[in-house]
């Protein structure tokens, strides 16, 4: 079995980013991929009334400042199952940072992508084309989600597709460096 983390970052045919779903939209269960074991495992259960608003996963072949692959929220009409690999057009991101127990702030961005096969948001190419309230709700979700874990989350900026692609390229470089290829 090939590790999900070592999949290519971009689909070689379309050039779209690849995203691996960890937690399906509508789930109270937060799953994460354990690369050492090459399995998905339950990380936590959200309180009643709180669910993941969109499919949540990671971009393979990348590494963020938190040591994990870059996070991505996917706009797709219905939930995708855990472990599903989806081609996505990255339309922007929420540049953010997190702190645990008042310790050092660590950059922990959330990329936002539109699944190639999406109908509802299929024509969206940039965050500016989305209802701003949708982005406010995404930020509020991550603020509350982190607060329940004793962490702080603060959104610093919203970026478009060019900046998001730069974040992915930086994540690819960090991943290559961690493997000794950079």
C-alpha cells in the first residue's frame, strides 16, 4: 500500500491539486492519517451540535509549519468518504496561526479547494466569488474547534489562488527537505 502522504501533490494529467479526505463533511468524528501505520485513525469526537462543515483533508507531498501536511477544506456537493483522493482547484486559503496553552504561535493555514467534480461551486475560481459569510463561518468553525481543544486559532488573512499555490509550493519544498531531497 502506498502512503497517502507520498502521493503526488498535483494530478499529472489535469494539474489540479490532489486532496486526501480525512474527515467527511457532516462528521462529528475528527479523523487523521497516521503515516507511520498507513491508516486513518480517530483523533477526537466533536461535541453535539458541532460538525465539520466541509470535507477536510490534506494535500499530499506537503509539510506545514506544524509538521503535518497542508490542510484543505473542499467544497463538494455531498460528503466524500475518508481516504478518497479528490482532484481540486485551489481557490484560496485562510492564512492562520495556532497556539496551545499560550505557547508560541505556529502558522497553520487552511487551503480552500473546489472539487473538480463539484456542481454547486463548480464555477468558482477565487475566494472572492464565494459569499463572504461562508468564509466567516469557516473561520468561526476553526476558532471554536481549537478553543474546545485548549488552543487558540486566529485567521490572519484570506488569500487568492496565486498565494495559495505559493503556500503549496512552500509546503512541497518543506516536505522534500524533510525527506532529504531538498
